[in-house]
C-alpha cells in the first residue's frame, strides 16, 4: 500500500498531453484551450459613448452652466461624424450609448445632467446647458481599454466557459485550438447490478448507480465517454469489455468493483494477463483503499475503483480528475480552505475524504460541517454535500476551528455553498 501523494505521482508520470484540434466557438463550452489566444483587434475597437447624452470637446474643461449648440445626432452603428458637425467651441453632438465618438470631440455628458434650452421644429435638441463641469474623457470608453490589439486575451490551459465565449466572440474569434477530449470507457462489474433503470428491480439485484454517476461526472470534467458497460462477476466478461475499450482507442479505462481480495475480485489477475504494468494496488485513503492503477502495454491507462458508491466518487474526484486535468494541460487545482465546525479524529496513516457542507458566516469566513453519516455505501449525504473535506495522513485530532482543505464535489470545478448566515 502506498500513500496518496505517491499514487498520484505515479499516475501523472504516465500521462502525455493530448493533441490539439480546432473547435468552432459554438461548440467550445467545457473545452480546454490548447494555446494562448491573442486578440486580433482592440476591444472596444473605437472610442465610444458610455451613455446617452451629448458629445463635446472638453480638452479645456467646460464649466457648469455653460451653454452649447447641438449639431446633429450620432447613434450606435452610425459612421463617425466629422469634426465639422460639432465645429465651434460651443458645439455639441447628441449621442447614444455605444455610438462612435465624433471626430474632435472627447467627452460625453449624460442627458440627465443637462438642461435643454431650445428645440428644433422636429423636436430634436438645439441648445443645451451643462449642470456640471465636464472634462476630457468623461463617460468615454476608449479603444483597446478592455483588450489591446495583439494582447493575450486568454491563456493556454484554461477551461472555456460562457464568460470566455463572450470574450472570444467580442474579439471575433470563430474557431479556437483546444485539447482533444480524453476518451474514456467505463466497466462496472457485479452480477447484482441491474443497468436498465426502466425495468422493475429483480430480487437480490441493485440498480447500477456507479455507471450513470461516472458518465455524468466524467462528462462534467471534460471527458468523452465512449462506452459504459455492466458485466457480471467473471474475468471473461471483464476481459471482453476491456478488449472492446482497447479496440475503441480510449485513453483511459475506469472500472468499478472486483478489485479487492475476495474470490470474485478478478481485476488484478485479468490485467496481468493483458501484460499490464501494475502501477500500484491499494492506496492509504478512505474511502477507496483497494484502488488499483495499471498501464496496458501499448494501450490505455486503467484505474480500477472499488465498487462501493463513495469509493467510486472519491476515486473519481481525487484520482481520475487529476489525470484528466494532466491529459488536457490544466495542471493542479487551486487549494481552498475553510474552518472546520465539527471536530474530527481521523485514523492516522490514511488520507480521509469526507463529504461536507460549506457555509459562509456573516464575518465572511467559510465554515464547513461534516455530517456523521460517512459510511461509503451512503449516497444521500453525497447528494446533499457541497464539498469534500480532505484530511491528510498526519492530520491528528482536528478540533473545531481547524483550517482544513476543501474541494468541490463537482469535477468540473464548480463550487457551491450556502451563506451568509
């Protein structure tokens, strides 16, 4: 048995970054940027008004109470007017939010900070008075003030979410270089498992919850799940499923069950018959100690998880997700901490992964509460949890108020919590 850090190091040492491919922006949500993106244009691409009002020349500050003739109007999308439209020291141009600043004008006064003194026959303003002083640059959004042309807009290794899509669309990027999605096969073992949720449950059978969980969690983590099979408790059916995964060209095989020391725990011997290099078998973690990892000769990495639901969940979050991140060039996740509200006495020598709930208190501190129901067969506390609390092998007794590491339950990095209260 090896400790968690050693196990993860052995796993990550087996991984090469996946190749790059082009992806249309509309399909890029959840993908990982393979290369930094430089902006092909300035954002904004021209100087424009930040609000509805009047554009004026304020290179020499204009005083409150000054009066100005209004020459024309400029709406968003209009070609920028020329300087002569606002000629004269007192010239102004009616302007709308987002409209290009007319040539020679360098400030905008909000319409509500003016008084209309006269209108034309068509109802448009002809003369205004300023309620406040106005200076050059007031209420102007300058070209390149968000992103300069040629500047790096996004760095490599970042996950593309809706905010990044907004930025990429704004700078006119229609296609992005992304890392290929890791291809994964799932094999769930156990003759007691019933895969079809629509069928009535047979006697002595249980619904296969691990398979649907892994499909959802792996997809959220950016993987492409090619197959999810449920097989019985025989080495033959497991080997056949494993061969199908190899033939499909997957990067990673994840299996559940049949990995401990019982008579039906055939996974280790089956992998050896495939000439697999066993990287480790048994890790000093709770839950999930019997976990095994292997590299198939000229084939995919295999991570074999125990079949108990929380051993699967912990193995996915703390072994599989780091592997997927390494494959896609994302690197490690940032560490987060919270104050422990429920004392813990973890067993020495094991790294504990505890389901927990996160709250923000009125003082702004993040606090975490660990419920008593931590048995690995219990799924409901996991569905109610916000985070995993990670207690290292040498944590010792952890009284209330101890700073502990917390990791979101969602493999895609989403962190939910309650508060403040």
